[in-house]
């Protein structure tokens, strides 16, 4: 049985008078969606919502981030002009944002596409593409004060079949030039469903 806490679960059985709920922990650890790690996890959840997948929880150890009911495996990668480390000092204060220089679009890449099997990785000398589709998510906001991961108008989505990927990483420029997007949420959902990409025997 999955050990999932509810948002109202509280700290228990402490010999100190501590007060804290699961919601407090999640806010402390994961509320900064501009952070690279959190941004990636948020993108996985967001793509599941957009594609209408019945994903009830995240499995950190899975070979693919998402899977359709028909077994189609989807890997999700996320990037943005902003990352928290560019804007914030370790103590949480804001840096001089006027000194931040954005990487040009033709230099932005999505990496980590090649990986070993998470369960039986000792039998593999080299990694491989482990999903059927790769969904690349890019947040386009350049104004840090306006940055909001929940604003879906700022996200671009790109969908690539694994067979089209020949390198360990792909660039934003390559995705755009080869017509893999950008899709809005509705466009991505329509493409996924109208082309029957959610069917195993039709997706490869």
C-alpha cells in the first residue's frame, strides 16, 4: 500500500511541542517552482493533467515519468529562462537582477535523455532512451517579478517520438525548427488524442 500523507496530517509523538502539517512541509520544500528540481516535477504533473492521464502519484524510481493506461511511456523535461539560483542568494534575498544575462534560445538544451534502467542498471554498459515519447516544456517569462509556473500561457510544449531523437540532448532551436511544437495545453491535448498517440500499437 502506498504511504501517502494527507495535507492535514500533523507531526506526532514528539517529546517537544512541535507544530507542523504536511502542507507546511510541502510549502517549505516545493513551493518555489522556479527551482530547477521543483520545476521539473511540476512539469511532470502538468503534462499528466494536460494529456488527461490517470496519474495518482509520482514514482521517483520509475524509468519513465508518466505512462498512459495503454502503456505508452512519456518522459518530461522542463527548462526556462529563469532558475531560482539566478535570482536568489542562499539566504533568500534577491540578487541584482539587472546583471542577469539570459542564455540565447539557440543555446538552450534539454539533457538527461539517455539513462540506464533504474532497477537493473548493473547489466547495462550504456544508457538508452527509455520512453516512447519525450515532452519538452519551456517557460518563456523573462520578467522575474511576473514569473509564475501556474500561468499556462507562459509555457510552450513540444512532443517528440523517441525514434526521432539521435543525441543525448536536444536544443530548443531544434524542437522549433523541426515542427515538434510549440503547443499550447489545448493543442497538445488535441494532438495527443486526435493522432491516437496514447495507443501503444499506434505510437511508434
